[in-house]
């Protein structure tokens, strides 16, 4: 994952190529568009409250630069957020580096469908995987609108045990041990 507010795209492109060469092409980038103020303000990186409404515009420029560097080895991109000056990248990636996002809003899913290869989808419900079927269906609708093949990565918590009672006992244990202060930020 790369939180786009924390590292410049050219640096991430270079780091990704290094990891890609080590992993033999089994590597991807998760674009985190930075919606949660407290995560960034604690580091002095929050660009202001108007960022929330512009986060996918920022991420669009970010991903555009990544792709230019990976595909051509150079970016001279000039946008509202980034100004590249014949930025070079060499060597190129071993393989095409997939990009993942996690937008749940229509704007976020449109970003994913337009610029990414996969979109994380949040699961919900207990013992009812069909309850969240609408989320990947929305991803696929956005992908069809762009004419691209975009996959959905479902995020589920699976708690296994020999019996339902054992699984629910584990769930209760997780609930009792949960860090409530940390969960407030979700």
C-alpha cells in the first residue's frame, strides 16, 4: 500500500520496480487516497479539509505518473498537484504492475474502474456472504462503463472452528480484546 499523501509518485514508482524485480513480477500497488484526516494530520501531512473532496483527482494524477514512468521510463506530467520535469525511471518493471484501490463511493469506484486493476470491497454480515453482493456488483458496473476488466477483492473475516459455537466463541474473544480507540477511526 502507498498512502499517496506520504510519498511522491516517482519514488513509489522506483521502489515498486525494485520490489517487482525481487518478486519476479508478483507485486502490485494499493493506492490509498487519504481520506482520514487524523492519520495524516498527526504527521503534519494533511493538506486541508478540501482534500477529501479532491482525493481522487490527486490519486488520478499520482497513478498517471506511475503508469507513465513504468510504461515509457519518463514523465513530464503537469497537473494541479504534480509537476514532473522529464523525470526518468530505469530499468522498467519486469512485468506489468497491477494497481489496486479501495473506493466504496461511486466516485472511488469510478477511479478504480478507470485507473486500477482491482478494487477492494468491504464485506459485511455474519454467515451471509450474499449480504455484500451489491458492492462487487457496483465495481463491475463501473468497470463495464469504462470498458475495462477490473476485478473485485472481497475483504472478509473468516473465523473457523469445528463448530459454529466454537467460531462464535472466538468472535466473542476478539470482541472483548478489541482496541476500541483504534476502531473509532474506521
